[in-house]
């Protein structure tokens, strides 16, 4: 192999390592008609959680780069409680948690909050909030940005969240948020 072939091969490997992983968007559905489009194979959860006296149903996907390292996390969780949730208290807790500053290993920086519009929530009567915050402490990868939407009505609680590195725009959140449906 000539020197120019070796340089070409190394350049091709370097460029391909920085390209985003191919995304294969598909719709996944869980019990209670929880459904969302995810960019790859979904991990599924459907369990009873006695601590919060609720059924927890999830779809999540972890995106990885060509080296297998974390790139993005998509998460949708529906909770059906045995009793109704105190919506005002839950929203206040969500805001406080978003602003808590992190821990010794990872710091968290609050970016923004806004109330959700009824058209952004799948069930009539839901109230919800969108919170955006950054996690730091991941070395050369930089900060990770998380956008989380949490919604409540009666005994139902829905969380939809996307987390990715701040400079990596290859993981769309709007497509995911707009794809979520739930008809328990």
C-alpha cells in the first residue's frame, strides 16, 4: 500500500468516526397505547412500582456514536397511579429538581422553563411544564443538554425527555416530542 493510500485510508476512518450514527426512526407502542417514534430499537419497561403505588410504562433509546460512546437518550414514561397526583406539588417538585445544581460528580445548570400548551399534551385537561437544563462534567464531550416535558392529569403522569451533547444537533427532539401519543 502506497503512502497516499495509507493517508486516504486514515482520512476516511477519521471522517467516518465523526459522522452521526444512522438513525432508523420507527414507531413503538407499549400497553395503555403509549406510543412514540424513536431513532432506533426501543428498550421497553412495564412494571409495578410499589414505592409510588403506580404502574410505570416506558420506551427509551440510547444513541451511541461509532465508538459505542453515549450520544443521546430519548425517554418517554407514563405513570398510572393508584390515586390522583397533586399536580401543583408535582410541578413545583419538577422545577426544584431542575434547579438543584447537581451533585459532586456532575453539575447541573438550569436554562429555562415554560408551561406547556394544551396542544403539546396528549390527554385533555393535562397541565405540564417544559424544563431545559445542562449537565457538566463529561470531559471532552462537553455539556449535555436535557429538554424534559412533564405532564399530569388525575392519576396520570407523562414525562418525555431528550438528552444529548450541546454541540451535537444530529439528535432531533421535536420529531420525538411531536410523535408521542397516549390513550390509556
